[in-house]
């Protein structure tokens, strides 16, 4: 039985605050097939209220988190001129250990972002 799980956290580095109200989707990728697994919105702490991929659904494979940064930047008054420099931010990653906690945070500003495998 799978024991791992996937979480995320979004921080607005331009404002120095959690990115509340940012929509995120999780897709599993197998060859040319993409399957939407989850759609969530960050809470006031910039996190989802539950794991974006819970233990019971956890399996090895290739995944993509899509962060709707443009909608968030527009709502927070940081968007600037259209078209935005950053709109959708995809992070594609692999899960190889079903017993591990994978934490994939996003550090976001209107003109840049970074990510890493957290704990």
C-alpha cells in the first residue's frame, strides 16, 4: 500500500506573503496521455487544505503541477501590462518513492519563480 503523499506551498516573494487564492492543478503524465487528478486553491497560508495527492492515490510516475500565476498576480494588483511575463507556471517532476513525502513549493514574483523538492 502506498504511504507517500504530495504537498505544495506558494509564497509571493515580491510581497513577502503566502500566495492565497492561487489555483493549482495536478496532472499525471503517461506517454502522450494527461490525466487531471486534482484542482485546488491555496488557503491564507499559501498551502492547500489537504495533500494535493493523498496517500491512497500516491504512485510512481511523471506529474505536473500547473500554477495559475497570472490570475493570482492580476487579483493581487501585481500583473502589469498584458501579456503577462508569467501566466501559467508548470512544474513537471517525477515520483520514484511511494513511501516518501514529496513537497514541491513555488516561490513566485511577477517576473520570476523558483522551486525545489522540499520536506
